[in-house]
C-alpha cells in the first residue's frame, strides 16, 4: 500500500523554482544539493523555465 511521507525535508530548486523532497541517495550530501534533477543541473546557466 503506497503512502506519502510528509516528514521528509524539502528544498526549492534554484533553476525551476519547484519544491523537491529529500531522497535516500542524497543522505550524505543533502546540505549541498541545490538542483531537483539532472536536467536542472545541466541547465543551471541557461535559466530553464518550466
């Protein structure tokens, strides 16, 4: 049965300005994560708009 996890921390992506939640793969580097996806990381200088 799927369930939501409302207790996970969130951040706002600096490129697309959308909120994104903590992921297990970011457990050791959550403080340095600023992009929600690889796509946003690649477009950090172009100002990708949704």
